[in-house]
């Protein structure tokens, strides 16, 4: 990393905040206020605690936004890149014991973490003078697995965030010094970009809400009247159950997983403001947005196409790792004029009995019935052949049986598309910020069927 306090298109976009007024409030978390000066002082504690022989990546495991923010500043100061890790991940970080580049794991002292090498307490000492990565330098890495597969490290450079911020902040209508209410942790790219980066670039402040009852979330939104609310679909699903009057006008953003159109429309009706859905991934950054069930609006400056061979969405933008190369997403699309319609995961297309169809079609057929609140389909092997399993969740006040689900699907789908396995669950297992844990669902299928 080239250490510098300036540059073009790098993390120096954060300098107006972190090299500015030490009394400026950056974060409010669980009633605790964090100023610039306090974060820089905590960053001093963390930087001092990291061993001098630490490798280029320092893993940061914490739910606490303040600890993550202080760790970012600490790592940049000591010429390291922070790797943000969900503390709920119970496996040991890959590469931790690599002799060539040993990885140090840091965590806050007040939380017992079995994988931490260094537990850091806040001492209230002298603050550091911040240092920011230049455009081409690593800024942060994320430990992510998406909805399936083994966790992987996705590295992001400073210019990627700078490029997306330059496009997206004005597109979202964020003015100077925005207040943000964020329900997403900062170790996820959604919480990092919208809960940390964008408000900090504009000398704003973020109120982080983790856990608690939906009524508390409503109280926080009403109390702070934010310009932006950052959440995932499960938050909006729960908010619709407790809202009795409109919320303050704001940009209500949802990402991380598909948002049920019925929930989006119900939230709009109750809150008085629509939900802005952002589609993208850790690797690609933002791709497109839409309101409720409307058409996707492509981010300015991003170009796309559907790959002819398999329909996968290909994108190219200034905020990708390789801006001049096409990146193949995992989603299949159909062109609709200047935009596209998402067809679901490209690997969700299956061939059963010699005929092809998408498991997304099965899910949509299930969700069309009011007795089904959530649905997810996976592909598995049954007696050596490809088969589909459907898992559904009904509203709490509604009971539905597998036979009833099978019957309702029979009225909407061709016979060969009806899943071999159907299970009714109390809830869908999830990982990350609301994405369905497909490996957990596969574990629910009877062994004899695999």
C-alpha cells in the first residue's frame, strides 16, 4: 500500500471528515456517540495492538460499527488492509497461519471471540493522524460467501468506492451532511458503502441499529428523520407488521436479497415512501435500482449485456476490479428495451425429464398464493437424477400443509415442474444479511433422496 494523505479517486474522499473537526459525530450506536476524535483514539489502540509482523490482511471480527470504523483507520495507518468478517462465522479464517503472510485477527475486548489474536479495549488515549489509501491501493476486503458456497475473500480498491460514490450519491439525492439510519452491519458491503462510506464522505452521521424489536426501529427513524435508511428485505417484512402511520420521508433502501413485491407495496402503502431496491454484489458493486416492482434503472456509466450462451448478465463499470473487462454475474436476464428483467440465478435452470425450466418459476408460483409468505427452491440429486426441492413459510396466523402446497402448484405449473420434495418450515435458514442458506436446506432433505 502506498501510504499518503492525498491522491485522486482514493480513500482521501474521507479526509474532510476524519482529518477535520474532532468533535464531529460520525456514529451513534446503541445510544453511544462516537466523534471523529474518539474513533481516531480507538484506532490508535488497535494500531498499537497489531503485531509488527502481521501480514498484509488484518481480519476484523465485530458486530460493532465503531470498532470496525476504528479498525479501518488503524489498518490504513500501519500499512495493512482490513478484512471484514462476520463474527457469526465459526470457521477459522482461511490463511490465518500462512507462514508467508500470517493473518492477525482483531476483535473488541468486551466480546469473547475464539478466533481473535488481539482483543482491544478503548483506553481514551491520543488520536492518530489519519492516513488514507490511494486510488489503486487496497482499501478493504470482505469475507463473503453470497447465498451459497464456501466463504471467499473479495478485495476492493479505493478507486472502486470512489467511483461508485461519485455516481451514486447524487443519483440517490444525498446532500451534504446526511443522516443515515442503518440496520446492516459494517462488515457487509451494504453497511460499509451506505452506512459508513457515503455518510462519512459527506460529513454526515449514521445511527446504527442492531437487533431489537421492529417498534424500536420505527422509533429510531422517527427520532432521527434520516435522509437514507439502509435495510434488507427481512427488515421491511417486519416493519410492515408494526407500522400504523406513515414514516418520515426518506430514501428507504433495500438490498442483499430479492424483496417480495407484495412486501414492497405494503411498506409503501403504510410508510408513505417507496422502497428503493439496489441490485448488485460484493464483486460488482451497484448494478441497477428500481422502485417497488418497476423496471430496473441501470447505474449511470455501467454497461451490460446478456451472454448469448446462457443468458447470464455481463456488466462493466468504473467501480469493478477490472473496469475494462466484462464480469459475468450469477444471474440470468432477459432484455426489456434499455434495461433487463431478472430471471433468477443462472444455475437455477434445471433439466427434469428432458425439459428445462427455472426454479425461480416454481418460487413465483408458490408466492402467488397468499398462504405462502416466503419460498425458496434448490436443486439436488435424487436417486442419481436431478430434482427440485421447495421450502415454504406461511404467515404466523395461517397453516398450510405440503399437500396443499403441491395442489396449489398443480394449478399453476406444468406437472414436470412440480418439485419432488416440498417442506413447510417455520422460517428459512439464512446466512449473512438475509440470504437463504442453501446448504442448510439441503441438510433437511432426507438422506435417502440424495
